[in-house]
C-alpha cells in the first residue's frame, strides 16, 4: 500500500510504498492520483518476481508517458496534456482531474467517445457536467456526440453558477478557425477524445503555433 502521498500537481506524485517486507519512497512523474494505483500494481509484480526495492524504485521513477497517454508538453506559451490516444467516460474524468491540478487557466478540448452503446449520449452529458464541477475554465467540445457534452456543461454552469465558458464545434477545422479567440497565452490545455477523432492533429497544431 501507499502512505505519505504528496501531490505535486502537474509534476506528479511522491509516495512511500510499503511491501510485505520493506518500504521505500519513489516519485511518479506522471500527474494524477490514479498513477499511485498503477505504481502499486507494478510494485506487486516486481515483488512477486523477486526484484529489489531499488530496482522497483528506479523503474517507477524512469516512467515516461507515451505520446497520447497523459503526455505533458510544455511549449514557450502553453502547457499541453496530450491524452488523446483514446477515451471513455472514466478516463475522461481522470484526465479532467489531472487538468484541475494546473495553477493557470484550465482548458479542456474534448471530442466524441466511441463504442459506448445505447447510453452514449448520457455518457457524453455526464462528462460535460463533470468538467464544470472540476472548475474547468474553458470547455471546447468537438464532434456530433459532443454536442450533448456541451449542452450538459452549459446546463450545469447555469444550475451551479460556475464560471466555465463552453464552446461546441462540429469539426476540428471549425475549432481552428476560432482557436485564436478562445485560447490565451500560458493556458494549460487537455486534449482528449476517442482515437477515431484524430486529436493528435490538434496537439500538433497547438505545439507548432504556441
């Protein structure tokens, strides 16, 4: 199990990890409380395989995110959370939790989630409402299904008097035409959608123009 968990915001988490026979402290570079659980799973495997604490600690601290999986990109003017490899409601919420750590203006650019079945519209609405509750400053929804995400976000803003601004665009191209009026220098921007939405294109554009 983990103890003495120190949340370091966008720069990850430090925690003391306790095994059946020892304990050690390690730093996880990827932000998000859920990463502590991932580390615990890795430690359990390492312990079962007979690895030393030092070997396990080095493995945890050497962890770097792949492109599209909670990958932090810091440009001259923006901080981009590239988490656009794929998406479902649970992972959307986890990514919004990570965005909430930012001490700058928080922008979420979210797109359609695929393969959710009959409840897909309700699940998109759930994510829109969650974004408002996490005190996101700007929510940009892109895609046909994400129209419901935007509508639920607007309804939540009205009901709770949150200060989030909500935008919806049918396509990435529509967003690009309005991007300059929405984004500010020094924003922290989460980019996330299901793979078929091809959101790495947005990450590339933000990285090149920042």
